[in-house]
């Protein structure tokens, strides 16, 4: 049957599974009220997020799809615009969050806890006044979920109203979810402008990642963003990685986590089920992979020269690529990176020095060498001074000497790589230490606040006890008086109470005929129940402290006994 795809109405009610609006209370029914059970045609796929340098799968990016009964699977690009136009963005968020919670609970039940779920927020969702309340109601039905969910807000969304956005972020933070700034790099925000916002992570956007390969300025900016994020105590991630070159640049820049089709496409839930048990085993994605084969690019417009060089260098087991012009070599640099590049100086269209001026920007870590039969000293000297080339070699060459120079160039490149990896390891260790210090500072601040709160509470309790009309005396474990309220001081006036021994106080009272004779040890242990001071008889109740607090010692409360002579 031929189907006119444009004639079919996109039934948003079928996508969301419920007609009309959905209040927060209706969504707080837990696992029994899942999106699928409500008849929703929306399904989530998940793209794995990889941690660097460990290579561990640490998160899943939720990607909504519409499983349309006639049109098949529709991407968000197809159905989100009509959902936004219909004013039902909030309902879409509810269904996505509910289904993400259900899937996460499924993985927890399968013994795979600790997987963060990243969910993108749309403009129509973020500035909805009910967003935080709705999210909180859904998450309340899934107790483990707030710590598992990370809501991602695009830089472009916050650009519209930063003040309102800050308020929404604070409300979302109170629900317990993590927050991330996504698609960073468009230029609307500087790092210092978001320090006050409660983000745990900054994600560099796919467009910026792609530009890094072609534009050296963007590669330097990526390093700046990642470093600045670390300085602010935030993690740095990158989305949409498609090539090994993009991954290498981000890894060498100290990026913390990455995702994109270079690693994994978006996967269905049953595929994630199979992947999660291996989540700690993606060692090939780690920061310190095994050393690759040495790569060498030879550039010369004379085929016989290229053939001779390949024959000469074949015993050294290099991975050799050749190009017969500067333009062809630049095309190769767009596809892969080379450790060492050897280029002829005189070529039609582009000289070796001109080529290296461009190659320095595209492949800054390579070791570059000029090979020429012409000693154009000035242009070569200029290129050396500008850092475009490492050495100038003359034709005709002496075989052993040329092989030695190229081997030395590889050793120089590998030493630089080792230093870079060491610097990255030191930087990563410093970041972990900085994070630990921040956590320790926060813990100490929390403890200090608790101590201050306890001190205030203690002062209040002391004040209350001082004005209690009943005499109250507190002793330590050794029977020394550490507290006596105003009523106790009035009752036992003329005696030094604080620091005195409670048994000696009772002995003094008994010796002066002010109280019945009570054995000192009996008074100390609370066995004495009554004491007479003047014409008044008091019952002493002894309370051992420590049962409900960390206090130690005893509390003696004098209660006047009416009618007892």
C-alpha cells in the first residue's frame, strides 16, 4: 500500500499517550504508570557516554523517538516542532523523564547501578513555571532516581533570560538532579559568567568539535574551555564525536567524557542490557592507549623520489603514506595525523615551506622536515624561526644519514607525546585533588555550621535550665559539679558548687543539720531519694546522661515534696 507521508496527521496524543495536560499528581504513581503502559508511542534510545581516562561507560544520553504505526521511526527533528507548536512541551518532558526513570530502575534491578541518564531540556520545557514541581513529583516515585538523572540545558536556552534561567536552575537543583550546560562554544557565555550557576558539567557542542579539526583557533579554545571548567570544579565533556582526529584532540586537551558515533550509535534498551556488564572494559578508549605504529607522510612531485624514499625506509617498519602535491597532502591531513612529515621544497602550486605553514596549524604535534636539492636559505631560515619545520635535509641524500634523521624525528615526537601524557596525568591528578579539597572544605563548612548550631542549642538549653524553678545540678562521671542553675544556687547558698564534689556538698549539708544524714556514696550514686533543707523536704531524681546524646555524667533534679515534714 502506498502511503502519502505528508497526508498523515501526526497525532500528538498517540505520541504522549495521554490527551490533554497531565498534572504532577497523576505522574507520581511510580513504575505501575509507565509511559509504555499509558499507550505512548514514544520510545527512548540511549547513546553511551565514555569517561576519560579510564574508558568506562559512565552515562547514557536519552534520545526520544516516535515509533509511528504507519510512518515508522521518526526522529526528534520530525516530531518536536509540532509538539512545541501545540504547547505540549511539558507533557513531552514528563513522558521522557518517566520512561528514563523506568529504564534506569530496570538496570538497577539487573545489578547495574550508578548509570547517569542525561536528558536534554527544550526551550518550551525549561521556562515552564511548573517544571521543577513536575520533575520532583515524578522523581519522588522513584527514590534512587534524582542522583541518576542529569538535565542538560543548552547554552542557547539560557541566552534568552539569564536571571530567569538562574532561578529555574536553582529550583531544579533542589529536586536532587544534576545539571549540565550543553552545546557550549557558541560564544554567548564565558566560563566566568556561569560560575555562579549550579552546573556539574560543561559539554562542548558537536559543531564546535567539528570546527576544531579545521580551525586551530577553535582547538586552542577547546583547551581553554576544558581547563577553565576544571578550574571551576566542573567536568568537561564533548558531544557528537565522529572521527579519530576529533577524539585525539579532545583527549589530548584533557576532556573528561565524550560521546558520539565514533564510539557508539544510539542503542535500544535491550542493546544497553548487553552492553552494561562490559561498561568498565572499554580500555581501547582510555587516555593512555598502546603506542600506534609510527606514521610518516612523504610529499614530492617526482614519483621516482617517492619510490626511492619508500624503498629506503621500508626496513624501519613505518606506516608510510605519500602525496605528490601540497594540496593532496592537506587532504590526507584532514583524515589522519602523522608523526613525521617529510616534504620537498620545490613543488608546483605550493612550496614545501608554504605547505608546512598550513600543516603547522592542522597538525601542530607532527615533526616537519624539508627535503630539497636547492638551498633556498632565506625561506628555510624563516620557516625554522617560525617553528614550521624542524630540519632541512639536502638532495641527494646519504641513506644512513637520512634514516638516522627520520628515526631521530620519531624519537623527538614520542618524547613530546610522553611528556604530554605525563602532563595530562599530573593535571588529572591535580583536578582530582582539587575536587577532593573542595569536598573536604564543604564538609568542614557543614561541620562548622553544625557545631555553631549545636553551640546555640546548648546556650538555649543552659538558659532554660538556669531559669527552671526546680534546683538542678549536673555532674561529670567523677561526681564533680559542672552545672548548677539559679534555683540550686539559692537552695545551697554560701557553698561553692561548680567544681565541687557532689558527695562533699551533701556531707556539708548533713553536717550542718540542714539535711538528713545521707551516706556520701549513696548520695553520689543516687540511692538517696530525699533531702531536707530547712523546713522543706526535696526528692532528688538522678538521670544518667548519654542515652539520647553524647553527653556524659548525671543530672540531679530537686523536687519539693509537699506535706512531708
